[in-house]
């Protein structure tokens, strides 16, 4: 792997442009700190500028001329080799993921291996059909369509899945022949550099993937506003997504957005309560609740709400919060102190609004060196409160009692988001009704809301997504354009 200068014992990364790590035009850097130990500097990253973005786009434009004509098998082999390298380096990358984002080491290594599998999946997709043949009204005409790459694609990703989300955007874009200008989240950019290093070591030509790190205003807007960037894929907050949608629409760029959720888990009286409690707890608390698919509302039949809340409390109280590099830890910190403080404020607001506080919401004194907070549980939450409506992005779960299935569906659908939803029931008819009536892009029956697999379309309804989908075969719809061909003989028959 490429060796980098060390400063304060931490590597110094330039922007990755045209196959080289290069200093930013400004010469400035910023620090990435460990959220579990804010005194530890994980890396120094280039503080990119609009000039750096321009250089990256120029490199991507030039590389597109040859990459778009590269054979499918050659593209596949690069992705397969990069996947193998991610597996070989999974312990190192997983450790860096934990140090920059705060997930447990088990989650960090697991995410890295998931990224490798996504690479392999899209390596296979390069050899799938890229068009269709159609009958013509003219017996001598051959009609067919082919899919072609778009060109230079801009990508902006969040910090909560710092290698999986970059790979699930980059891998299909590469598989279908596009080139890329990429901005990772400033809070957790190091794993993106591991990704590009694996691609480079696998033989990816210079300029095909370019990474510019730094502030959203300078770097993100420069990517989104440049007319040479023909498509934008963004995952992050609804507010920023709306801003990007407006900018992209103003110049006619293709846009793909994944913007968050307020995901419900309905638990009915006929459910296996022990199983449901374990699944709801996992959906709410894994990855410290910092998932767009995390369960944040447990909508529970009133007859069992008290018992179910007690089951949740028992399980949540046993979670081990601490150093995420310790294999015994089950929950690490939030991404930073500002996020932890925000969750504390939301907890206090919920208490003031009348929700019944059950447990959690403390900043442990013994863990004062990091952005730690104990997992929180409320019950008797009302569906129209902030806790019932807003995404908090932390280990915070509210139980909303309801009288029947009609009310459960109404409450589940009452928010502006529609990403993921689950139901726990032993009745097949009820499960099928839920599938029909829930306003969500991903639906789970008797499993947590946070489960997703890379071979399936990923995305939501309403404010959770744009109309496109990520992952699976749906990715080809975004990263390609269709050309229709009329082929006639040179001389009419």
C-alpha cells in the first residue's frame, strides 16, 4: 500500500486525483479524531477546494474516454481483485473504521467484508445483459436497445457507513463504465482512502475514481454545480438532500438521494414477544442507532405494551457501552460530542412533552473522553410528538401504544419519511395487509427494520429517497442511459 507522511503519529492524506495522492490547492488539512477518544488523531486529511474539484473532474473526464470502452470482463476482474484486497485487509480497515466512526470492531470488520461482497456482486453484473431486442413492424429492421455509461458521476456519502456506502455507489458506477468524483464525509473519510487504494492496487486506471476531501460547502457544492458532472448520488440528511436536488434540477443533472427515516416496528398481541423484543432492540441500538434504517418507533398493541417495554428494558440494560476496539463492547460512541449532546437534548425534550422516561440518556463519567451516551427508552410516546415524528440518529427508542391494527398502520404512516418498516405477528393475513398498506420502500415481517441485502433495491418512499433506488439490479437504472437502435440493411429488400 501507499506510504503516507506521518504527523503526530497519524497519516497525512492528500486528495486522490488522477491516480495520485496530492496536496490540496490550499495546502490546508483537517484532523479526523477518534469519537471514543477525542485526544487521538486518526488521520490528517486534505481540506479540499473548488480548484481541487475542478482537477478531479478534468481527470475523470479524460479517463472516461478509455474506461467507458474498457471490456466488461476487464472491469469485472478489477472489481474482483479489489474485493479480494478488502478481505485481505479487513482487520486493518475494520480497525480504522472503528477508530474514525466509533462502531464496534466486530461491526467495523463486518462492514468491510460486506463492502467486499458488494464489489463482487457488481463484478458479476458487468457480464449481465445490457439491452434488449424487439420485434419491428418492418420485417427487415432489427430493433434493439443498449445501455451506456453516463459519464462523470459525483458522489457524496455520510459517515455512518464509511466503507459500505462508498462501495455500494462506486462499484456499480465502475461496473457500468462511469468515472467518479467522490466526496466522503469529513468525520470519517479514512475508509474511502482504503477503498481507492484497493482499487488502484487491483489495476484501476488513473483518473477513473477521484476523491476530494473537505468541507461540504466548498467541495460538495463544486461537485453538484459543475455541468461536467452529469449525475449526483447522495446519502445524508433530508435538508442537504433537498439542497442538492434543487441545484441538480436547475441544470438538468440526474440525481439519486437517500435521506433518512423514522422507521416503525409494529408489535401485535399475537407476536412472539421475546423474538420481537430482541429484534426491535437490535434494530434500534446496533451501530449506536446511527443508521437511516434504525428502528426508532415501536408501535405496540396496548394490551402488551407494558410487558413488551419491560422486555426491551431488560435487554437494553445489558448492552455493554465502552471502547469499541474491545471485543466485549456492544455499543460504541456517537460520531462526536455535538451528536451526543443533541440526543441528550432530545431526551430532555421528550420528558418535558409527557413521554414516560424508562432508562438511559446519560453521558457516562467513566467514558468522558469520548462521545458516549447510554441507550435510551421511552414509553407512552404520542405519535404527533417530536419523538414520534423526527429522526434523532442515536440510540433512542420510543414505544407508542395503539388499540388495533388500523391505528398501528395510521401511526406508522403518519411521518414524512418512508424508508423501512417491520411488523411482528403470527398471522399471515395481517402480515400481507401490512405489506400492502405501509408507506415504506423496504418492509420486514418478523425481523428488524435495519436489515438490508446488497442484491435488492434499497430506498424509500416520501422524504426518504428520490424516485431512484440503489443496490441490486436497480443500480443499472441510475448509472446508465438507454440508446435505441434501428438497424436496416443498406439496400431495401
